[in-house]
């Protein structure tokens, strides 16, 4: 997508449609639209005064301009009440308007940047661009007949009326475009079928990403995994003919003394449940069980352009969970990379087994922080629904930052506890630990399991089982993968600051 940020007068902008956001119950035409209003004989003021357009969130109205001004149409979109302002509403509204334009099969359009009271124009520009790019995304890989509407828009522009802010807005647009395109990249991989997006496919994707940038990529294949003893990854991979791949991506900051953040993503390319086979209904969604890993890919795609001032290591264990005759059996004991033994009670609780190895592997980078992201448990969806990812962690400062980053980009997280009583539930009689807890609190016992493999570094675990996809179209995510995690991780990494030493060493929450 080509995006041009330019200085100019809206009435002179030659475009199929000029988009403008308006708050609810605004009676007077904002100064940004005044010239268009006057040249069209007061059409906008008329609409507002007659309350034909009320500005309710995501309400749209397309107004033809009959060649009175250069834009062929003006698209008004409602931002909701000014008192309820949020950047996500901007994202939603401009997303809704962009999609309306997409359905009309126009080839290009312009978005008018406004100066809203007490709102940073750079942040507004960011939300507008994110809303537009993310809403226009459509997964068409497997369609033989492409819908016209989804392929037409090749470019759009953001119109700025104040020269003084042009440079800073341009920078903000560039950043937003990089991040949003990375989200789309993640969505593509998550939406692909499990038989196409295999561990080997992901490993090749990682290599391709590295080839095009100065990201370093290392792939550990089965013999390497055997050599170092990644029993969790190898155990889960046993039931499939697809060989496992452990992907390592590295970004080195220019400063020698930079800190290191390790981000880990579950790369389960298809989760059939293994011998504890899942029911058929909904099993198709398990092609998305690598959404955490795909978020790491997306984050690195953005990182390769943004070059943050912190070292970032991405670890993605890529495995398929299948039930052949070599598969893990309930009751089997495996030895993980850390040396800990695990009694596998349920082969469908496989994510934690591969993440355990990745967490142990993270230790070699002497990380200043580790964040893992995974479609880990159905019970997280039961607990939080689909509007928040579950958050767990051992360091209050890191948790606070992740929470803030989540709120900032509207990929919200909600904390759940890791109390000792929950840890009791995963004790095993014959091994060091077992891979499932009791009937209740499944997302918590899963996180407790991961906690056992966390060395003395600040750590946060994000359970995105409820947020990695949407079941119906929303203003800026169509049905399917959302690409959750990419924006949050980038937000966290771009604003990285040293975590104070206090509490850094605590292994368990509350201890
Ligand atoms: N990948 C699933 C979790 C999941 C469920 C992700 C729904 C996205 C949507 C995970 O591997 C799994 O199967 N978890 C089990 C654990 C159980 C066997 C303890 C679950 O949550 O049911
Ligand atoms: Mn599973
Ligand atoms: Zn899974």
C-alpha cells in the first residue's frame, strides 16, 4: 500500500473520496471542512443542522460533490461523543470509512487529518493509518476468483492542513504503516491452512525475513534439538511426520550496552490434540495455534525497519501436534531442556511443553526481560472472553508496562494470579511436574507450569487464545486472524527502559 502524507487544501484534493471524522452532536462545521462546505453551497452545515448526520461512532455518510470541489465525494464518519474520545474510536471510525470506500471499488481516497482539542496530531495520524490499513486487509490467498472490491485500493493519502506538523506527522505515518503492515503479515500466516503453514514453512519464512533485512536467523532442526535435549519440542513433534523447527531471530541494537528482551511465541502449526484428540467441531481453528509465533514474526518484520535501541531475540518453537503411532501417550514422561521431567497427562496440553523449552533456551541470552505469547488455553477464553488476553508474570514493573502498552494500542490484557495454591495442582507423583492441573483455572495452571521454567528474569506470559481471531467482522479486523500481539510487542520494545533491579530476581509471583 502506498501512503502519501501531504500538505494541501481539502477542496483542491483530486480524489474519489475525502474522509472526515466528526464527533457526535457537532452542530457547526469544523474549520478543516469549512472551505469544502462553502464551495458546495453549505451542504455539510445543512446535514449537521438537520441532524441527518449525527456522528454516532462508526456512522457513515457519503456525499457526492457534483464537481463543485475536487474530491468527488465527502465521506463523513462518526467518532462518537467527544467526552468518550479514545484513539481506538479513531481507529474504528477511519477503518469503517476505509472499508466503505473499498466496497465502492474506488482505487484511492484521502483522509483528512484534523486538530481535535487536546489530542496529539501525531497520535491521531497513527490511529487513522492503523485503522485504514488494518480494515482494508483481506485474506485472499485461496480465492481463485478475487473479489474486485478487495484488490482495488492501491494507495491513499493523509491530508495535512498545517505545514508546521508535516514532518512529525510523516514520521508517525511511516511508523504506523510499518507496524500495521507487520500485523497484516502476521494475519496472513495465521489464516493459512495448517497443511501449508507447517514448521518447515515457518522456518523458511523466518530465513526469508532475515535475508531481506539485518535480522539474524538461526534454525534448530531435529538433530540440533536432540543434541541439546529439547524434550518438550521433540515430545510433541513425535506424533507427526512434519519435523519440528526451533526458530531464533535476533536484532542487535547499535549500542553495545543495550539491554536484551526475549520474545517467545507458540508456533503450534496445527493442534489436533494428539492422542487426546480434540472434537471435530472447531478443530479447524487450531490452524491458528501458531498465532503467538506469528506475532513474533510480525514484530520482527517491524523491528527490521524500526531498528529499536534494545536487543531483541525471538524464539519460536514450531511443531505440529498429531496422533500417529509414535505420538506422545498420556502417562509418558519427557525430559525438558531444563532437565525437569514432565508427566504428560493430556497430550492436548502441548503448548506449555514446547514453551518450557523456549523459556529455558532464553536463559542463554541473559535477558533483561522475557515475554511469551501463546494461544495456550481454552479456559482463558472462558475466563476473559474475547476482548482481553490473559496476563501472568513475576515482575510488577514489567506487568505494568505490558498492561500500559496493551491499553495504548488497544490490545488489552488482564492479569490473572499465579498463587502457590495453583502451583500445588500441577505436582506429579512420579515426575517433577505434570502437564495439566485440575478441572478449574486451566489458564492459571498452564501459566504456573511455564513459571516453573522461568529462571531469574522478569517474565510475562500472554494467553491470546481468546484474542487471536474474531468470529465476525469488526471495524478493523475481518473474520479470522487479528494479528494480536504485534502492536503490543512493538509498543513495549520501542519504549523500552531498564527495569529496576528491585524484584527482578523473584521467581514466583508473590514470593
Ligand atoms: N491450543 C489449545 C488452546 C486453545 C483453545 C487455543 C481454543 C485457542 C482456542 C491448547 O493447546 C489446548 O488444547 N489447551 C487445552 C488444555 C487442556 C487439555 C488442559 C484446553 O485449553 O482445553
Ligand atoms: Mn492443545
Ligand atoms: Zn495448542
